[in-house]
């Protein structure tokens, strides 16, 4: 249990034909809630129940998009904590040690990518040359469950690659795939006029893990002391 893939942590009756990557990204941002609504969200606090191997695991994730990823997972023997702030961080894993360990640069980078909770299309479209995403390529189409989707290849400036499947109907991200595994998103709900997925299923070499959001709050008051390495 040394490495954990974290759960985090968004319908139109007719299809809208996007002509290129810019169109897909633009429609995706609009359907998420639009730039003005997305800009009002400073942080996101997500309480989930994670189901794995017939076990229910409570989990809380606090995200400041692009800056902070903080997660507490309540295992029977103790609390697993992952904390990454501005690209560096630590992990406290009760199955390994009672002391927190510094995350490698690569591990921290993966969690920081997760802190961009709206995904690579939003970051690429909104932040442009300042985006951590170098380019997004349209690779074709694929059906995810019953949803016809655009298949996109997002290449980060670090070299990290993720394939993203965007619904042609709702323009929400339905699935993402990378070298670590795949994540499927469903049950999108609106919070503060922004769409978030309330069910996420992860498939990797450890099996299938399903996370269901119990509560999602935005713009909570944060005690920065929790980010200090114990």
C-alpha cells in the first residue's frame, strides 16, 4: 500500500459537433460552469466513501486548484495522509511507518496534476502558455459505456501523457487513462454552479476502486497548519 491513486479529488438532448481542439475545450469549460463561475472557487473539500475489496474506507480530500493537494484516508490501523503544496510534499502511511516520508519529485508532480481538478482541457484552454499542458491532440472517437466521446491526448510539459475521453453530448470528461491506470467519471452534479463528478471508478493493477462523494463544499476556511510535516 505504499502508493495510492487518489480519488477526487463534473445533458444536452442533441449532439454539438466540435470542429477542433479549441472548440472541444471551449464547450467543455462552458458546460463545467463557465469561466466566471469557475473563477469563484478557491478551494474544494470532498468527503468520500471508497469501496475496495469489500471494504468501505472514509476519505477526505482538500484541493486548492494547481497549488494544494491534501488527503486523509482513514484505514483501520490509522490515518494515511498525503500533502503536496506548490510541487513538494510528504506522505504518512501507517502501513509503512509512524513517521512521514518526503515524496519524490515525480510523486509530488502526479498529485499536483490531480490538484488541477477540472482536468487538462480546462488548464490548457484557460491558462494558455502558462498551462502545465503542452498540447492536446484529437485522436478520434470512442464509446465509453453508452456515451459517444472524443478521444484526446493531453501531453504535459513534463512529458506526462494522459488520454481523455469527452462526451460529445454533455462535454463532460467521462474517462481518463495513463500509465498508472484508468479513471471513469459519472453522476455529475452542480455545486456553486459548477459541475463535479460524484462517482469515480479507478482501475489499475491493484483492481477496481470506486469512490462515491458524500459531501462536497467549496471555499471553506483552511487551517494551513495541517500542511506542516509531522
